[in-house]
C-alpha cells in the first residue's frame, strides 16, 4: 500500500514536467510593461524573426516619404514569422487619406514563399509586375530581390471611394506580402 503515494507523486511530477515543457504555464514575473500593447507583441518568450523585424522597420521608413505622411501605424505580431500592419497615410500630392492592412510573412527559403504564393487563390488577381524598382527590401538588403511577383485586384469602382478596395499580393524572395487598401477621404 505504500507504493500508491509514490506512484501518485511520480505521475503528478510527470504531468507538471510535461506542462512546463509544452509551455502551458505562465510566469508571474515579467520584465516588460504591457501597457497599451498586444500580448503577442510583448511576450518575453516569443522571439520574432530578426530579418522580418528589420524589414518591418525599413518598410515603415520607406512608407513615410516626402509625398506621404503616416498618420497611424499599428504592428501586431501574428507569430514569430508573420506580422499584421495597419497603417493610415495622407497623400500630400492628392490630399487623400488611405488605410492599408498588410500581412507580411517571412519564410525560411524563397522556394517556400513561392509555394505559399502559388497555393494562394489569385483568381481575381492579375500579375502586374515582375520587375522590382525600389523600396524597403532594397533599402534593407542593398539589392533588389531575385524573385519578385506583384499581383493586384482592384475591387469595385476606383472613382467611387466608398465602393473601391485595392488588393495586392507580392513576393520578394522569401517574403510574401498580402495587402488591402481603401481610400478614406
């Protein structure tokens, strides 16, 4: 009969160990402040892909140009290799404000990004370019991507801003960028 407490303790120890290994427990101490941030953006246990972090910083810099003023920029990490950026900008030339929602994912290799892009439903889209001109990727790496494909779908009537949405899917080597945009005013 003395064997039962030992079995119970052993089983409980194994359960606790498996929970710790699987990450089902949380620490009650934190060295970061969570004020006005999403949990995924502040998790001390999540390591974001360094290249994607650098790309997102370069993208924000490239987006804020002399003709465009960023009015809002919100970055939310989906996981360690994907992020969602919602941003609003004033086009100083046309005096219009637009809102964009981008999902940007980095893959281990360009081949994996190409497979993802090929599996994406692009029925409504048209391939508009395979020639990269300039932007955040070149700013970050110092060279144009070897693989560049840009697909676009203009939904609705561009002359009626309330009935128009821009959709884009772009591959830049191992990055896939999915975006939607609407003109607000």
